[in-house]
C-alpha cells in the first residue's frame, strides 16, 4: 500500500470516522428503549412494530450489504473478473418477493398473536417450546461467526485508510457497535442502518463512477486487453464461479432472508403495504450498488493492475489512491457503515434469541422483562468478544467466510416456511430436520468442501427439506385448531385453498415466479456461454446481459406485487 498517500489523507479520514461513530451513537441514543415502559421489550425486539417503508427498506438493505458484500465482492471481482456476477446479482429480486409475500403473513400473524420473535411463531404453530431450539442454535453459531466477519471488514478499513493497527481497530469498532445495540436493540439498529445504508450507497455509486473515470470510459476494453475473455466470462480467472456453484450460491443467499434478524424486520414493519414498498426499494438499490459500484471498482483494479496485499483491500486502496482525501473519506464511512450495519442486526438478533427465546421461553418462563433485557445487553458484549477472537484468528478472505456464515441459516428455512404454508408439517419434523440438515452442511463445509461443485448451503437446506417432509408424514399432524388458526388464517388472508399455500395458483403469477428462476439460470449460464468480446456501447456483452435480466426480474416482481391479494381485514 502507498504509505505516502495514506499519510496525506490520514487526518481527514480519521476525522470522518470520528464523525461517523458519533452519528451512529447519537442515532442509537435516539432509538433507545425507555426503561420501565410497557413497550420496552417490543421496542427492543420489533422496533415498536411501526417501521416505515424507507427506514425498513434501508435497514433490510444494510443488513444484506455487509463487509462480505462490499469488500468481499469487490475483492472477488479483482481476482476473478466479471464471473463474480454469478454470485452477486441473481438473488436480490427473489428475496424482495419473499420479503413481501412471505413477510406479510409473518407481519399479520405477529400483530394478531403478539409475536416478539420467530421463535414465538414456531412454538405457537408446532405446540412445543422445543420448536425454538433449531433457530436458537443456528442463530448463536451464525452470530459469532458472521459478526466476526463484519469486524474484520471494519478493521481492514480502519487499518488501511486510517493507519489504526488491526487489533485496535477491531476493539474500537466493536465498542461503538456494542454501545448503540445495547441502547435500543432493533429500534436503534433501524435508525443507524438508515444512516449506514445511505453512506454505503453513496460510496458504492461513487466507486462505480470513479472506476469509469480512472479508466477513461474504457474499463471493459482495458479488462479484456489485460486478462482476455476469461476476465468477462465464468468460471473466471481462478475457476471458482461455475454456473452450478453460482446457482447453488444464489439459492443459499435467498434462504438467508429466513434468518432470525430478517424475520424480526418483517415483524417490525408497520403493515404489509410497508413491506411491499420497502421490498421495492431494496430490489433496486442493492443490486444497483453491486452492478454499478463494487463490481466495477474491483474489475477496475484488475484492469489497471493495481497491487494489493490482499484482494479484500482493493476497495479501500482505490479509495485512497484515486478519490482524493475528502471523497475518499466519505467512501471510508460508507464501507465502514456496511460492516457495522449487518453486525448490528446480527447482534440484536442473537441477544434477543438468547435472552427471550432461550432464557425466558424455555429456561425460566417467569423471568421478568427487565431480566430479559439485561441478558440481551450482556449477550451483545459476550458475542462481540468471541467475534473479536475469531476475527483475529481468521485466515480466510471475507468472501469465503461470509458464504460459510450465511449457510447456517439455510437449514432452518424449510421449517419456518412450513410453519405458515404447509399444514401437514409436524413438530417432530420442524425440530429434527434442521439438525439433520446442519450435519450435512458441516460435512460439506469442512470435510467434502463444495461437494460436486454445489455450495454447502444448498446441501444443508435440501437435506433439511427432505427430512422435514419425511418426518412430518411419519408423525401425527398438528391439531385442527392450530392448523385453522395459523395456516387457515393465512389461506383467508391470501384468498387461497389451505392446501395450495406453498405454490402460486394465479397463471400470471406462476409465469412471473418462473421468470425469477429463469433469470438466475440465465445469468449463471449466460456468463459461461456468451464468450464474445465485442463491446456494446463500450460495455462487455456479459455485463449487459446481467443488467437486462435484472430489469426483467424487476418487472416480474412488480407484476407479482400488483396481483398478490393480501386481505388484512381477514384477521
């Protein structure tokens, strides 16, 4: 790294970081829960159930846009080329569809039944407190792992741009994070996420513009001249992003939206209409941030032959070398926001999961709200300590660690979906299936890595789904009262037969849903089989192909939103 440039920018960068930390602490204070109030736990757990579309859309986006997404994706583009688009573009719109269609059912059920967490839904649906156990274990395992990744990202930014030693940077970032999460849980996190997402997208789109500027508009030509056709096609320069791996990777990231913190955002929405508008915001700005931001910046570093010690450093290094001190400092704040926004949601989630779902609902049902909130705050600190240790010992890059961390939530997705949309699902299936899936997941992560070229998350979730179906058909179904009260209510809300909740029945929506699947296949296989190097208006045809399919998937999403009937009066 160029120490002279770092030295010239250091004071401005440090001042910007201090202002950023001060702003997040202020917003955390604004969102603090009022001690002793009747709504204290509700504010902590579901942000008072009154988040509007803009705050919710940015909070959801900020939770998805982690250091893994910004530093990891730009680093992957730097080492692999455009093949990273296999792994970083096809899942956004499908998750937006899930956010609205599935999230609306969660939101309505949560309001009607007073759910404070996804654990409440699982216990109510499967009539046993042990239905919470899989989500508790996977959340706790995931949280230390994934929070560690975010802290790594923050430390990289502070070390590379401010010259703060890595270990000190870890501790500093963790301290600020723990303070504002402890103040108000998900309510404080929603407010800080809004700031962080705004800074992040400013940084990303600025990064894309700089990538075009420093290559004088000839980015794709320079890339092809530098590395050849391998730089614009899959599986990429190092052969990682094969079509099959890309598809399984995208499915894994889609299942990530059934993670604990995302369900909490669904419960926190003001209404299903709010979820629809928030999903629309997310489906546009998040993929745009990748396509026109971090990916362009990464391939610019590759095309220009910029040398970095580690691929994950390419974003901050280019920020310092080409943006100038003031703009570079804004970029630093944006990337730092990406790392902390996800970590905050994860921390708020695991603290609630351990204090409410594990302690109050399983271990000590008589525990007061005061003790639950105390444990929530204490767990925030304990998880951060474990995450700091992990971040100090981690040897893998952010992209790889992020992909593994996300996988832990994939095994609980089938049970959560079945709780609402499949009346035949049983408590035995909901409890045991995630653990069976987790065993297979761990096997394909640590023993047979990426077995048959398929991402471990897909192996884990597919196994959990099969186990859920088999075990459910082998065990007694839930009571008629529960089936009528939860899947039955959902069927009335959506005006559908109770046995067809899990698949679309409207012909137009069927076609639109198929488009979501087709766009994933088209992106992953198109990047392999489109091998032309002839530029289209200065853009690689592979890049244009992905952008077009993103647009098509947006149109199909809006058709689904327009034609999905959700009748809140049926509650």
